[in-house]
């Protein structure tokens, strides 16, 4: 059985040329209007940091489907499926509750905890202000993505190793709001010794409220090549089809702190929150 990094095996559908048939226009290499590429990257990083922080205050459902495909008939011959609700404990700490997980029928690949860390930590949000010093970010041009006019950048990590892995690929930034709307790339470097292979994925963002743009969908359909080895046996190609969906975003708590009678009280979106008496005078 082959080992595959779950978050990294999200192979983009026939790579970028196929995306042109799915709402991606021709790349225009002309410079941005009104702002330098460096200014755009700085503003983008600020937005991404704000969204990453805001997302920590939201509950959501994560649906993962990973399939191996029989190329003789084009149908799945194995599937891993898991639906997880990401929420909060009463003390405000994060929790993850698996609500649906039928038996794993995949026989040709293995997934493990390493894979889920990639899914949870490295796919959803990239290129925050805090992350940008780790990257060389180059401006590529302007491009239409569905109904949005975007700027396109290439992000290359400066110092990546197996303990400090980073995203590498292209980033599409909305020209109006300077917010990331799509990314395509992979997490690098590969861990070939342990059979973890970095394959490109594509993630789409959507505005989930009037402010925040969060990842909502990651997709893939492609072939993973396994080289021959003493551990894994002869070389083989495995066709995989995978999706990750993030749905039902709901704001659970606010980042603001509320005080009453000199004591901090929970935000009113928390299940055990108590509101002060509206007739009582405000406390300073």
C-alpha cells in the first residue's frame, strides 16, 4: 500500500491549462494601477492575518473526500470520507467532532496524522503578514477569475525544510479589495523518505460575511506517481480524485472583551454567556 500525504495529494485538474476552461482568463503581464506590487503584497498580508485570526472565532464543517480511481472504468475503487464539525468547548478552546466517518475502503494508499496536520494547518490560509518574511513573492500580472479581476503572484519559500514546510505556488488577489480569492500550489519540501509526496492543490475563497474571506473549497483530480523502492515496491501511478469543503461558517465569539462590575464576561455568542441587566448603570 502506498503512503500519500492527504493535504498534498490534491492534484489540480490537469494543472493550469485546464483551469482556463473553468473561469480563468488570459494573463496580462502589465503592472498594477495605482499601487506597486510591494504595496499590494503588504496589504494582502494584513488582510490574510486578519482573516486567519477571525477564522479562529468561527465554527464550521469540514468535509473530506479522498478517492482512488480505476482508470479502466473511471470509477472509484476506494474511498476515505470524513465529516468533522470544528467548534469550541465551553472554556473557549477549539474542538473537532467527527460526525460521519464510514469505513475507509482505500487499499492502494495510506493516510496518517501527518496528512491531517497538513490539511488543518497549511491548506486553509497562507501568506499572512507574519509569514511573508519567509517568502520571495513576485508579481506575474493581471488575470480574470470568473467575475473577479485579480493580480497574480508567485510565492516561493526562502528557507523550507521538513520541520518548517511552506506553501509554494500562485496566489490570485482581488484587485479591488486586495484579498486572496484563490491559490494553486503545494506544500514543500517533500518527505520522500517517509513517502510523503507534495502534489499541487487549488483552494478557492469566498466572502462568508460582510468582512471575511475564508477558504471554502479545495479540489483535485490527477495521477500520483510512486517511484520504485524497497519499501513501496515497484513503481506505480495512482489516479486520485479529492475534495475538501468548508461550510456552515458561523461566528461563535468576538475578539472584543466585555467587562461588567469589574469582571470579564463571556461574549454573548458563547453558549454559557450571560448578559448584564440592561437597567444597570454602565461600569468603567
